[in-house]
């Protein structure tokens, strides 16, 4: 139970974010990683003067994305200017300041397109003094599908069915093709 509790996306995202004395702090030493020169990356949190931040956006998708976005929302609340999270159909909505699009997984659907387009549109609004939080986890490639030029949703669905379900490709192998 302790192992599962330590992987809760809400709790982990919540530990990474807090506000103190007019500053937004992002980071936590527990989430540091060893860099290429053996330096400890992420050991010092980033801080931003709230009065200096323009807009705050929250976007993303995946099976754990709503829990991460909820943690961000619980810290920032109405300071969030706009946001969109794509989650798996069947999840119970738990966001108040961020739009939730329930989409198809593992086969993307029209809602996956709608959510991905909304995310793209929000990202296009971001400017230099803004902050964009990206809450992304497994399942995101299906939940946030936006086919490139010349491709249709049907093409992505067909490739997913063929590789993942018919040929037994791993999700990693499927995503390499699906992402390209």
C-alpha cells in the first residue's frame, strides 16, 4: 500500500508546487535526477514572483493527467487562465478551472481530436511571461490525437488496431509509429 501511495500522481504533483510569500515554487529535491556531468538536476526549486507572471495555462492528457491537473488546480485555483486535460472516457470529472475532455483510449476517437485541438489552441496563446504546465502520462498519445497534414483520424485508428491489437506490438512500438 505504501508503494502505491508513493506513486499517486496527485500527491506527487502536489509536492512539486506551492505558493509562499507571493512566490510560486515549483520543484522538490525528492524529484532530482543525476545529470550527464553528475550534477544533481532539479534539486533547487524554481521560483516565480506571482505578480510577474502573465497567464497560467494547464494542458495535457493521459490516464493520470486529471490527478496531476487537480493538484495544480488545488494550488493555483482561479489563477489558472485556461486549461484542457484529455482523460480516458469513464473517468469522473474532478476539475473546476480546467476543461476536461473525455476521449478514446487506446483507440483515439473524435473527442481525442477535439481535446488535442483545444490544447493546441491554448498553447498558441502562451507568451513569454506566461507559465504552461503540461500534465502528461501514459495514454496521452491516444487521448490527445491530432493527425498531421494528409492524415485522418481513421488512419491513426487503423494503425493502432493493426500494430497493437493484430500484430502484438508493444505500446512503445505502437507509439513510435503513431507519434510520427
